[in-house]
């Protein structure tokens, strides 16, 4: 497995962003297992987490191959330093409560759907195949999380306030989804995948009607910016990694 | 995963048919004697119904409390493959709890009532989950020994006389067949690894062996199950199942390359079975009675999840109510 | 006391085209839409179905005793849920 790195500029980085999004949100959602508000929803959250971990495995494996240095999914998942993770900051934020969890799943899935849709036409055949498989999963996540956003937003006064608070907290982090950067430009020029800033209209078209139906107020954009996809994370990331990486760091080289 | 064969009194459960009727009773007895199934709406003796509610709900509680010790390792699983496997497995346990609560509900009790009994500490669940998971090998050993013991207990329940319980058990046993294998597979990988990994496996086996043996419940001479046996709820005795488990496990331990922590464990050619040492029943009853290392924490975690989720459950109901009103107004 | 429990729904799954929907269990859900979704999450984790019905348990009249790709394909790659995913030594392979 010592292929030469023939990947176009930014290609690996772009795939890492996709893989790390799935990895880190999957890790967060897996924290819910056994602790959800009802048994049925415990099952549903675990299914979403399993889908995301599955996506992460495919995408990180692919990134490792593109890189051609022999790193497999686990070396990439567990043995990078914090600054080398390329996930959106939104994915690494703590779950907090069920409200924030479903609002995040909703905002994130609404981004994943148009992204994977475009990626099914990628010039990178492997990436296109992963996207086709993952698109079905993301659509279901969007639908399920959207149903919950509506129920919480248009439920009791308490649930409405909690859903609105979750939305207000998370919304600023969605600006990062669409922050333009040279990697996106290069990758999109090579036909590998869309520049994420071109997905904003699709994302809004998916998000806003549901928020309206949920009787939630769509927050205004502020100057707030986050930079997880460029490798500058929140304070929460280090703790997440400390937990996730502990076995691989403590027992270097061991096979599991 | 599984419930202990314990007879602990429960409170009054509400239910459909309390009428005692000799003709119905005779019909019921004949059905049982012929090995037939009793279905939800059939007449059944009140004691049969209560026994089932107790046993099925204890079993359900065991599944959802059982999510906690293994759940303790999901975020720390050492590879993505193992993380996915463990998450799927713990999720399955939630599913099994769900199937079982639904089976109990056919007997005229609601899931919330059963939950209430668990969360208030009135209801019991399998004591095995009151032991802590201390290293990654615990996840493998739980699959191998704890699920192994559970499967041995559960297979006879697939033929239990109460239809909904029996069908839930068929589904559970089918899903659970991967649980034991993934555990053994995990341990095999560790035994092929470094000395440190092998030490972890042995350490986990040392801690889980006796609690696993205890999962089969008290010795036959100390436990009263005449009714459950007559009713076709329990089909094989505690000691017979335990012996079957020990006999099957010794070989598996050899292949794995671990020792089982019992100096008295040896083949008895005369009996055609392995003999094993005396079980520490004081420890067993201590844990059953709430003094295990994790009893308090396990219950607290269940209570917290339930209380933290209250506003979510209420919101969904309120939304459904509002929507129904709107649809009515629109019509 | 105010009733706070979600209603019970009976779940029927068609395992593949050509077969009837078969009763496979129940779920609690606040409404039909979520009932359908959680039924999918609970009862088709191993590709057990291609179509689901949910019926409110209280709407079932009983005799006296005498999808879509995004719903089902995601279970396709969870091969580790099946016992044959694990290769064990021959001596213990009946596990």
C-alpha cells in the first residue's frame, strides 16, 4: 500500500473534512447510548451514530489511500494531533441536552444532504460511491431530526424555549460550513466536490421551513466565526480526543 | 441480556381478568400440559399473569441497565470497527428491553408503571450489571461469559408457554447470537497481542467468572420454581443450566489461553461433567440486596436519563395534541 | 393522574416484496409519523424489512380469543451485527 500520492491539491484535506465531520459527530452521538429520553429514541440516536461512524470509516480509509503513507482509518481517527482534525466545530460541541442534540443533527444533516448529493457526481469514483451510500443515511437523519425540531419547537413552552436556546447557541457555528477557502476552490475546479459556500442556498431551503413550522425564530448572522475545518477547534475538542484516543495512545502499536 | 431467576414480591399490577373460574382453569391447565401457547387475550390464572409480569419486566430492566456497563466503553473503543460493534451491541440491548417491555404490556401493565418500579428501586434486575467494567477486555468477557450465560438461560425461554414472551425471546436470541461471538473475537485479538493485552484479558476473566456463574441463580435446592416449571415458563433448572455453561466454557477458555479462577475446576469422568468450586452466595445476596459496587450508580443513571427526558416526552405529546386540534379545526 | 405515556403502536413489517406484512412487535410513539420512524429504527436494523405499517394499538379490533432506500439500505453495511462476521477457531465455532 505504498501508492504514490497523486491526489490533486486539497483533495486529501477535503476528504478529511468529510470524514472528520462524520467521525466527531458520531463520537458525540454515541455518548447518548443508554441515556436517551425514551428507549425508542435511544435506538434512533444509536442508528444515526452508527451511520456516521460507518461513513467515517470509509472516508478516512479513502483519505489514507489518497495520502499514500500507509495510514489506515484507525491511525487517522485516533493518532492525529488536535490541529490535524478537520471537522466543523459544530460537530465537536458537547451534546448538552436532547434539544441541542437534535437541533445540531438537523442543521448538520441539512448540510450533509446537498453535499453528498453533489459528491455523487465526483470525479473521484470512490468518493462518489461513498456519497451515494451516505446520502440515503443523511436524508433519513434530516427527516428524523427535523420531525423532532418541529415537536420540540411547537411542543410545550419549556420545549420551545429549550429548542430556541439550542438554535441560538448552534446557529453561529453554521457560518463555518460556508466559509470560502482555497481548498474548496481547488477541489471544485478539479471536479472532485462542491465548494461548500455554494451549498448555502440549498441548506437554507432545507432548514428555514422546518424552523418556521417549529415556530422557532431564525437567528440573524453575527460576526462570530469558528475554524474547526481549518484545524483550529473549540476547547471541547481536546477533551473529546482525550477520551476517544486513550486506548491507542496508551498502548501504541497494539492491535484490537 | 437476561434476568435472574429470583422470586421477589411485586406490587399490585392492574390487569384484565381476575375472575377465577374452574372451567377456564381446566382449559388453561390442559393447554399448558399439551405444550401449547397462552396468548394475551386468553384467560390465565392471576398468579401466572403476575409471575410473568415480574419475570418479563425483570428481564427488560436487566437489558436496559445492562446497557450501562458496556456503554461505559463506547467512547473509548480502541478502533472504529470495535466502536461500531460495541455501539450496535449496546443498542441491541436497548431493543431487547423494548421487545420485553412490549411483551409485558400485553399482560395489562404499562411500560411507565414498570419503569416506575425500576426507578424507585422496587423492581430487580440482573445483579451482574452491578459490577464495574474496568478495562477494554471487560467488553470481550461480558460478550463471552455474561452473554454466553444469558444465551444459555434464554434459549429455553423461546419455548416458554406465554406467546408474546416466547416470540420476543426468539427475536432476542437471534439477534444475540452475534453478541457472544464478537466478545470472543475481541478477546482472541487481544490474546494474540502484547503481554499487556493478555494481562488485561486474564484480569477481566478473573473478575467476571464467578459473577457469571452466579447468573444462573441459587442452587435448585434453595430456589422455589415449582409453579414456573409447571406453567412452562421455566423449562430447565438453574443448576442444570449452570453445569451446561461451565462444561461449554472450559474448552473455550483453553482455546483462548486464559485460566479460569477456580482451583477446584476439573473434569469428572464419572459424571461426564466438570466439577467446580463452591459459589460465594454471600457475595451474590449482597449484590442482589443493593450492596454491589455499582448498584447505586446504575440506578442513578437510569433515573437521570428518565428525569432529563421528561420535557422531551411531554413536548411530543403536547405537539400531537395541538396537531390533532388543528386538524379537527381544519376539517 | 394525568396520562403522560406515549401511545402504543403495533408494528407490521414486510420482509420482502411478495410477502405479507407480519406483526413483529410494538413501539411507543407520540404520533404516527414518529411511530413509523422509530419502528424503522427498532425493527429493521438488520435489513428485516422493505415496508412498514404502524397501527395504533387502541385502533385494532381483535376477535375474541377463542420504502424507501434511505429507510432500509443503511442497515446493509452493518455486517458486524451478524454472527457469521466473526471467524472463530473451529473448536469453538458453534458459539
